[in-house]
C-alpha cells in the first residue's frame, strides 16, 4: 500500500506557478492630515481584525504586477493550519450574491485576476478568489488538508469582514478546486449554490478507473456531493483529456438538487471560458438563484438529526446528453453504497417538505437547448467576455501529469 500511496502522491502533484505572476506589498499610509485624528481608532480596528477568525488574522495588502482597481481589495488571511493565504475581493455595486472561486492547478491570482474582474461584472456578483497555501504569495506548502483550511479561512473572511451571509454565497470550484469547494459545501447547511467547473470524482479516479474509494485517495468528491443540499451546476468540456467528462456527469447524477448542466461540445480542460455558452449559462444560473428563495433556517431538532432529514426536490433531467451520465454513475457508485439507508429515506419521504417547493424555480429553467451540444455561435452579449478571456492566461495545465522526477 505504501508504494501505491507514493505513486498517487507523485502523479497527483500540485503545480504552483514559479515564479508567482504577482507580488504583494503593504498599502501606502494615508495622508498625514487625515491619518492623525484617526490614528488611534485605526490601530484598534486593525488589531481587532487581526484577532478575528480561527487562528486567524486578516490584513489588507496590495497586489503588484496587476492593474489596480478601486473595487478590488486584497488581504492576507491566516488559516487554522498556520499558513497565510492571499485573497482578493472584487466588489460589484448592487450585487446580492457572492461567488467564492477556487481556481485550478498551476494558476495563481495574478493569472486569474482579469477573469475574476470580468466574471464579477458579467454576473453582477461580488467575487472572492484566493491562492492555496504554497501558491502565488501564500505561505506554506500545497496539500489537500491545507486547501480545506484555506477555503475555510476565506469563507470566514467573507462572513466577518465583507458582511456576506451563508445563504448568499455560491461556491465555485474549478478542476482541483472542486475538492475544497465540495468539502466546504458538504459542511454548510444554508449555502445558496455550487458550481463545479471540470470537476474530479477523486484524485485516484482521474488516473485509474477504480470502483471503490480507498483510504489513500484524495479529494473524495464522489463521497461528499451527496451531502450537498443546495443547487449544483456542473460545467464540463466533452473533449477534456485531463479530467474526462464522465467525472462531471457522474457528480451531476449524484447531486441532490440538480441544475441544468452544461456539456460544452469540443471544450477541453482549460478553455471553457472562451465558449459563448459558458458565460450565458452562468448568467442564467445566477439569475435563477437570485430569484429563488434562500434555503430555510434549520431548527435545532433538524440540525441535531443530521442533514439527511432534509428532503430535496427531485429535478428533472434537462438534456438527452446528460441522461447518458447514468452509466458513469453506475460504474462509480459502489464507493457510496454505504449511503443506501439515506437513499431509502429520501424515496419514502418524496417531496412532502413544502419548504423545498420554493426552490423548484432553480431546477425548471428552460426547455433543453440544442445549443448546448452545438458548436458555438457568436453572441453579441458575450463577445466582449470571450474576447477578454482570449488575452488572459487561463488554467492551461495538466494538473495530473507525471512529474519529471517520478518517471513516465
């Protein structure tokens, strides 16, 4: 088993850009005239901010090597595992929702900066992006457990510093970022929604077609997505040679509250943002989430009995193509057989919980669109976004390749 574990660790490597594509520096001090009267209050406030959070602390920094924008603020956040991660918050005036974005492998905030700004503008959401431990200007070393602590620290910052609430946050996980995204989503009861962009079933399943979950596997998304109770949107390219599209299809099938998926015909692992249907589908999703009521409060009796007592609505499959993903589910399902008792309770309970009826609007969006499986056509409303993304260095990496030192 030790040899197998070493092989998995060697092949599932993290690839932080080296050197980082950006730097950080302390913000310039305020003008002396304005700073003098408020010096004591500012110092006290800063100390208070640094004391917040689990093990935590939060201080404002400025990113260098990227354009400076008035609606972008960067911070260093201390995690419960002792590392400091760099995060950036993009404020969109009038936005009701906040997107917490976990990027893919071999990328950092400098490379994702323009994408984050454009997504915030086009989707009309506040957006928080961050670098994992060991990425960009974040301290420490990248690891599975560190990424879980990283996203938790960023989530706390959204709540405590930027005034977001759990029921107005959408978690967005791209590729490897689907791991920390689903880990956090599985532990939040009132999360608004989840987006999975080219997600993985688990680290081991990217490399080997295993049918069971092993103790040495990492990012066991296949076991965590049944614990997510909010709407889940899956986006995957049908020509993805890094993480096969079957991963996205299987996760969509396992989701309790499904939203119409987007299978981008011809899309690979690193270019989905360039397709017009990408931003169009995301905008439709965010619009549907905004119109749907937030999840109901959980009373103490329900919370004590566990999340399995909540009965999600059963959305309809939305495309012929997405139905085919049941084959992927049947192949991968043995790893979650231990949840069969939960499935029986759900079937017996049906849709009697009236609180979930209000969320049906999320699942019944539009009739199946043939354009999902057709080559992209120019659309004026998204041409600007696609054009901008062509000039941005996206996540064009193979995050599961064999490293030079581990052999071929």
